[in-house]
C-alpha cells in the first residue's frame, strides 16, 4: 500500500492551502452577515485568481478547462477546500454542479454538452438537481409523484419538489420525473433538463434552514412544476434510465462530500486545539490540562484519521474496480464520516463555550448547516440497512466454526 502523495499533488495542495488561508477564510465573515448573492463580486474576483493559477475545476475534464484530477487526488483537494464553506465554490467544483457536470459529460448529447457543459464548468452558469418531493419519501426515491408526459415533441412536467439546492439563480434544473408508471419501479423515472426560465417552472420559496433562507448558490428551493413544457431533446440518457444516471452521480458525489467533511473536521479540530491551548480555566491552568478535553482531542484525532483513510480507500477502489464493487465502502463512509463530522464539530463548539455559539468563529455555522450531512445523499439509516444486508448475505454462505 502506497500512502505517498505525488509531487504534483503536494504542490497543488500547498497552493490551495495558501490561497484558502489568504484569500478565502478572510471573507467568511462577510458570508455570515450578508446574503450570498451580495458576495458575488468578491467571489468572482477570487474565482478569476484561481483560474489564473490554473487550479480551476479540479475534478472536471481538461478538455473543458478543468484539471482532470482522478477521484483520489480530488479527495485530497476536497479536504483542503472543505476547510471553508466557500472553498469548493471559489475553485469551481461545488455541489450540485459537480454532479450535474458528471452526468452531462457521461450521458449528455452533443447538443446538450454544447449548450450547457462548457459554461457550467467555466462557472458562467449554475445548475440544480430536483429529485426530492414534498409528499414522498426521499429515502425511497422510487416513490415519485412528479410526471413527465409526452405531448407532441415535448414533455409536460407536473409535480412538487423541494430541497432543490441552488435553484435560486440557476440556469437549468435536472429533474427526475416518472415517464412510464407501468414499468418496474427502477425503470419508471427519467432525468430531464429544464431551463429555469421555462413557463411552469415556479420557484415558490427558498426554504428556511435552521433560521436562514439563504440566496443564490447557498439556498434550497421548493419548486412547483406546473404544465412545464420542454422538448424531448432535453432527456438525459434514455427514457427509464433515471436511477442508473442517479447512481453515476451519487457514487463520486458521496466521496466528494465525505472528503469535504474531513476538511471541516480538520478545521474544527484545529480551532479546538487552539482554544484548549490558550484558554485559562483557573489561575495558571489551561483548558488543555484537563483530561476530559485531552480525551476529546485524542478521540477526534483518531476518528478523523480513520474517516480520511476510509474515504481515500473507497476512492481508490472506485477508480480501480468501479462503482458497483464499491457500494459497501460508499455506504460505510457516507454514514461514518457524517457522524464523525457531527461529533468533532460538537466537541470543538463545546470547548469554545459561549464563543462557540456565537458567529465570531465558524463553528456555529458548521453546527447549523452540516447537520444535514446525515440526511442528504442517503439518510444514515438507509445506508446502514443496505450495508448490513450485504454483509449478512455474504456471511450466510460461510461455514463458521
Ligand atoms: C441541506 C439539504 C440539501 C438537499 N439537497 C437536495 C438536492 O439538491 N436535490 C434533491 O433532490 N434533494 C435534496 N435534498 C433532499 C434529501 O435528499 C432528502 O431530504 C433525503 O433523501 C431524505 O428524504 P426525506 O427528507 O423525504 O425523508 P424521509 O424519506 O421521509 O425519511 C425521514 C427519516 O425516516 C428515517 N427512515 C427513512 N427510511 C428508513 C428506513 N428504510 N429504515 C429506517 N428509517 C428510515 C430516517 O431517519 C429519515 O431521516 C437535500 C436535503 C437537505 C437537508
């Protein structure tokens, strides 16, 4: 097993770390106190700097202006950028665009690629992914109410979605809708590109999340599709292939999220260390002198390292053996890392006392917004059930003494 990081990647990560420290983390305070859309001018400035440094769009194809990094290398990058909630956006590899780019690149027609892919990778436009519905369980996505019915050369889409992240200001949505209700459950739905200015695409509201409505890329919308008509040329892949495409999107996407979360863990951990080393809790006695805090530090260090190695291993396995062979590892990291994230943030916040609850550090932001990690891209419980079933099945064939 080789744990070496190539010379090129060491340089790339060093450059990114430096940029994050000097250019991105200092503007976070603005992010806490202003609407995300107010930050576009300064964020665009930073994005131009990243492009000049040739560090733009790390996981995306070189032919479209990305760096073309493989999953392992992007995993390392994602940890560096994950230290700030603005990191992935500034470097042009933010969700949900990254996943949509993957689908368009793998399954888009030439015309769809010409229309959307170059501009999406270049950061000129944004997109969103619209699958979860208000009245149906997102944890069982085969139960969808939204339909896309053929009419002439078009599809007419009707349905109510929510949690469509970053729909506010997006150029187009990739919508999951039922195209054949008579087909077996996993063949009923298709993915369709819907430009957000299509009549009948109604962005009803930005859902308030933990007291924050958000705006632009940093928002989650409820959308009502009301006789929303688009050409059948907007179908992605073939009809009935929606869930196959969703798997192509979710596998690498979960690795990206997990490595981003490790970046958050590492930052929260460093803040905890700094606070413990500087806060006096009795004359001459630092917080770091207390065993309970030392216990949190040791546990956090072990959990972060375990999480990092698990994710890098999953990325390696997916690159070498493919997505199907890596299903168990992907589910393991999805719930394991999301829970490490919660614990590390919570300990760091507790170590800061009242300061942790304030917006004077990044910790309260992480605490509010990263709770969702245990819900999106598959709730903990569903991943655990899937893993346990697979392990039990494999074990059934064994003769244990
Ligand atoms: C911040 C955020 C961003 C999101 N972004 C997007 C997006 O861009 N696009 C999109 O389409 N969706 C998005 N989602 C939606 C997300 O994918 C769903 O919330 C998720 O799939 C869960 O679906 P649900 O909310 O309908 O919960 P439900 O399916 O109703 O489940 C509720 C709870 O029931 C439990 N549960 C469910 N199934 C089982 C089971 N089999 N066994 C035991 N317990 C179970 C779990 O505890 C689960 O949390 C986002 C969600 C959040 C919070």
